[in-house]
């Protein structure tokens, strides 16, 4: 029943951390078990709510890193002066509990029936929902061609690096490192702009479907460049990782 499903998404569920993976020195994936969780679609996010012993609460949004059908996971980047992310990255460990609600979002999602070719564009932790989409593609046996253009500050900041080094068939991964490149680096070494997109993006004539995710400034610049390049706005889906704030 639709009403029950909506109620489920809006209900805070107690969630236990069942494991974690250190992705980079600032980024950690948390595996979660939320009793009553009704499943999710690739690209959706959830809300996390932390409650302090004095009752103070803080909520933030996090994209779901896992594919539908896999154990629920989020991947969080620590902001040094942040309220919630340092807890999730540095403190939360197996057996700890907090609350989540979701899944949230029906726009920034991909199903094999949506087709492609897919152009995935990520800035920093904006890679998280795109990883869910990539895993969903693999799990469902989709052969839709994919190009992923992933912008990171340095090689050490590349999240899921080992996974991307073994990209699935039909998936091309293109990195750009904006701040520092290791000796012999053969990838791009600049911010994503119209000129870089002209080299990497699928031609607009092939009716590609683009998913752009990252900091607001990254998403604005990249999506505008794609539209200027002839991508119809409705074929450019965006997710902005701005501050979610709120308590
Ligand atoms: C739909 C959605 C999905 C998201 N998914 C992820 C995800 O998968 N992984 C992830 O790590 N984060 C994600 N975020 C960002 C996340 O919600 C928090 O904003 C982030 O973790 C910071 O929270 P905080 O409490 O640590 O920092 P805060 O205490 O909220 O902020 C500390 C300082 O950092 C600034 N700030 C806050 N958020 C950001 C940001 N995103 N970028 C730059 N500066 C910021 C604030 O203005 C403030 O100056 C997502 C945001 C949205 C809207």
C-alpha cells in the first residue's frame, strides 16, 4: 500500500553499525542494519539522526553507497569542523546505534530500463550514489555503456579506488586529480570544465543520460557545460551535496 510505504520512509529506524571500511584517510564506509528498512533504489539517499545524551539531535543526509539488494551502506567524508561527519567517520564502530529514515529521492535514480549510454560525473564524495548505480548495473547484468569522470583532489582522495581499478566490462573510468598528481600520472590534472567534457563526454547526439553529483559548485559548472554541449536538461540529473544542516 502506498500510504504504508510512505510512512515507512518517514519513520526513524534504529540502525546498528555492522562493519566499516576505511576508504581514504578522511572517508569511511559504514555497513548498517536497520530493522524495518524497506529497501532502496540506486541513487537514493537517507537521513541520519544522532542524539546526544542530553537529548540534542542533529540530522544530515547521506547517499546510499550499496546497490539495491546489498546490505545498506553509507560512505562519509569527514569535514574537520563538522558536527556529524567526524562522528560517523572516527567514532561510530560495529555495534553502535543511531537512527536513519528513508530511502529518500525518486529523481536521481537509475534503473536498467532507463537505458543509456550513461555519463557519470562525480566530484569528491559525489561518487557515492554513482557507485550504487554502477553496482546495480553490474548486478542486474545491464550492458549499458558507462563513462565515469571522477574528480578528486589527489590520488589518495580517490574513494573506492580498488573497485575502479577493476572496472566492470563496458565501464570506462576517467580520473582527474585537481591538486596533486603522482609522478607519471597519465590522467587529467585539472578541474572539470567544458573543454574536458568535450574530450570525455558521450556526444549529445547519442542521447546519453548524465548523472552529476558532488559539491554544489561542481554540479552547477558541470551540468551547465553539458547543457551548452547539447544535452537536454531533462537528460542531466543532478544531486548537490550542500550542507544539510538542521538539528
Ligand atoms: C542529498 C545529499 C546527499 C549527501 N550525501 C553525502 C555522502 O554520501 N557522503 C558525504 O560525506 N556527505 C554527503 N552529503 C553531505 C552531508 O549531508 C553533510 O552535509 C556533511 O557530512 C557535513 O556534515 P557535518 O555535520 O559534518 O558538517 P556541518 O556541521 O553541517 O558543517 C560544518 C561546516 O562545513 C560546511 N559544510 C557542510 N556540508 C558541506 C558539504 N557537503 N560540502 C562542503 N562544506 C560543507 C558547513 O557550511 C560548515 O561550515 C550529502 C548531502 C546531501 C544534501
